[in-house]
């Protein structure tokens, strides 16, 4: 479960998040959408502890929080095997928990979950963008997290690879029963992965509801977003 209440975050004199509240239950996926700079990724960074909120409260289920970064963020100098088990080797409380044989089995299991096999010895530079993304998924779930955060998981991918990644977001939700948040600009990702949608504009919430409600019964903000129109209440910054 993720419960955010009255979240406020400022950078200098700019309010990036203004009184944001939402809840994501176990096994649910929330899509956070909006223009670039609307505060979407800032919410993820606060939830996982990379940033500190100015005020408000955040509650998450006991257990690990996993973050899947926008461009995979794999370690170039490590092969797939070592990328996936990085947390298991580096975290003090996990270092002595697993044998090398255990680690090998964990890597195979997590790779199988994301549709990859026999790539353990390859380096990120030897993989396609879609494969790198799936390896980053495997790394994220290696500690069996209760919360999974995805920052623009289909960024830079072709439509077919994007569909594959969307399918794995759904599959990982079903396998882990984690609470998930997906920050995205893509309608296909919203429609294929999300149970609920939160839309931000200028740091404020302008819509909450289901993807269907967003498309059919939303408001002037969602209509502009869904139709990709230049006309509407949301104005793209030019400076």
C-alpha cells in the first residue's frame, strides 16, 4: 500500500507539488501523467527517499521499494548477472544470506519472469534497449519489493518494445502483488497497465479516476491530454 497525503515540495520559490494526495492499494497500479515538469518524477523520488518532502505524509507497506529508472541505469562495467544481484551483494543485511548457487538460481528466476534467458554473461552494451529495460526490471524485483516505482518505463523504445514492457509491468504486478506507480506520457501505457490515473498540471492534481473515466468522462485537462491538442487549459512552457 502507498498512501500520500497533502504532499508539498518546493525548489527555491517554485512549488513543484502542491497538496497532492492519493492511495495505491496492494496489487494496484497508479499511472501519474502530465506535462514534463509537472512534478511526476519528483513524487517517485520522494517516495523512495531520494528527495525529502517539505510537508505531508507518505506511508508504504513494510518491505523494499524498487525503482525502475527511465533509461535502465544498468552498471556498464557489470554483466547482467552482477547487475541483477547487486543489491544482494552490497546490502549489509543480505551479503551472507545467499550462496553463489543461490544467487545463480535467483538470477535465472528473475530473468525468466521478464522473458530473458541465457544472457547472464552479457554486458548492457550487448543488449537492445528493450532487453536492458527488462534486465532493469529483474534487478528491481530481486529483493521481492512490496512497492515498485517506474519512471517512464517505455521512454526511447519502439512501439513493439513498448508493448512488451507494458505487458511485463502487468505481469510483475500479478506475480509480486506489489503496489506500483508508473510515471508515463504514453496513452498505451496508461490503458494497458493502470488501474487508476492521477493527472498533474503545474504541481496540482487536476484529475483522479480510472483510465476509462479519463478517456470518456474526464475534464478539459484530460481531454487535451488524450487528444494531444495544443488548445486547452494546459500551456507548454516555451522558456
